């Protein structure tokens, strides 16, 4: 039986879907004047180009060095994942949009770009606008009179591996509005499609969707082809990210050590090729009940976000039903972690499974430089379950439908002592 796996988005708060609006004249969102012209707006983030990793294309090949984009509409205060989302907003809604993208390469982002396509209800593109943050290095462009090198402009960003670059459209709102109103009324803009532009990394590296390049040392301003491995960390450099901590998390990662030394989340360190086998996670039971099982996830951002889930302890019967409603027996060693106590999880115990799964994409644990770790599910002695999310989710088995769960309130779940 395969337990349903959901990829964990680390380094960021988990994305929450924007609430669907009622068909009955909803009240304006907080902060919007009642007389504002409010209509339905749509944001369409571009999906990442697929990573070119498969049994037929082993490393080094095209690994996307940036993560999925999350789009925020600030009047709601909730991020949306990289999928279409629709919400009600006034005419100046564009200024309250922001976009967050993770650096999942092993290099520092110096410059980052996005392309915005604004559209009317008739699906006519009103304007295409490019947003660029940080530096744009000197680069060659074509002109009617021949190639010309434009000088560098802007101040470099410094977004290290694992961190996020955030585009706030309020910064460019005046220019965006002017560009739109040169062709169309701002009130008519009901949709924006957002696509990846150009990202510049240290070492003279540049990424555009499906294209890797680097500065030509023989001709400054020109770029020559590069490969994805150029965007990865130095051979002996590693980085571990730990899922963001929520004060209501019933279980949390308190520390991670490699080769016997504790490491700091999102800060690179030097380690041997066996570093994953020598990684130990320490998790704490923050609840007021006994922890009997947990699931944790290891994600490989360099390998297209490939992830694996692992179980520690014995899954309760309610978590061992497959989609056909068949209950499975899964041999396991029970655990019993008292409230406030910790559990030591050596990754070496799961290395065989991890290695087999990575073989599917023709890589091995030593190829990895960056991993992300988080607890995703925890099961307790009273039958309740906690799930990693923002906010934390709690549930209990549905007595009338084996294998299903019923959401419960934090109060019904019981006290959680905040701490990492």
C-alpha cells in the first residue's frame, strides 16, 4: 500500500487557498472602502517548466534553480499556491499583489525578474510589463545597426540558497498603472498572468525558463550555454532547511545534526559525501498526550522537489486504509513519547528506502547538496492526529467511515506547549 504523500513546502509558510466568495453581495475585505468598485479578479501564476530529470536524463542536466511562485493578495493576507485563484477586489488591486519565489539553487541570487500580462474580460492583453529586482548585468542586445552591449544597472540582491525573493508590485504600481492606462482603463483589468523572467546568480550565471547560461569570459556582455550543475553548491557544501515552526504544532523538529554537529536551518556547512546517512533529526512532542507515530518528509530541491515520506512508530488502523477501503497490516516498531519528551530519528535507518527512490531519477544520496526536513503527520494515544499546515490541523477518526478523518478544533485536540 502507498500512503498518500503530499509535498511539503518548506522555508515558507504553507500556502492557504483564498476563500471562495459567496454569490450574495459579500462585504468588502478589510481595509477596502465600502464605495470601492469591487469585481472578481484572477491571478494565474505560471507553472514551473518541468525538471528534465528522468531515468533517461541523469545528472548533470536541467534542474530548475528557483521554486514555485506564491502570490499574495495583501487585503486577504493569505498566499495562494502556483495555480489560478480568483477573489473580489477593487480597481487598485494590483498594488496589493506580491510574489514570492524560493532560491533552490546552490548560488546567491543577484537579480530576479517576472513578466506580468494584464488582461480584460474580453481576454485582450492590455499590457505586458516586466518587473526586475536587483542587478541586471551588462548584456548584449540586437539593434538595427548591430549588436550593442547595455551597461549593468541596479543594485545586486543577496538572496542565499533556501531564502526567498519577494516582488511587491506596490513598488512599480505607478509605472504599471501608466502602462495599462495608455491602452485600457484600469477598472477593466480583471486578470494577470505571471511568468518567470530572468534570474541572475553569482559566478556570472543566468537562468531563464528552459535556458541556462553564463557570462562569456572572452566577451563580456555575451552569454554562453551552461548546465544545471553549474548552479549547484560546491562539492563539499551542504544545506538543510527545516519546516517553519507554528506555535500550535503538536510535534516539531528541535534540532538537526550532521556528523555529530548541530547545523542551523538554511545555513550552508561543510560535510562528507555520507552526510545524509550521518544526519540525525530530533523531534519534540509539544502536545499533552502520548505520541505513538509520526511521519516526516525529506525533500530534494535540487532534484525537482523530489520528496519521500517516512514513518516512525506504528500507524493507527485509521491511517492504514487504502482508497479501496482495505485495511493493511504494516509491521513497525511501536514508540511512546511522553508530553514534552523528544525522539531521535537517524536518517541512516531510512537510507535504503531513500536510495531506492532516488534511483528512479538516476541520482544517489551523495549527489544531494540541499535537503529540506519537516514533520507532516503525528498520531497520539487517544486516536487524534495533527497535520503540518498553517494553521495546524487536527482531526480524529470518523467512526462511520473507516479510513476517513473528521476535523476537530484546537480546543478539542487539547493543549499544545509552544517550543522548538
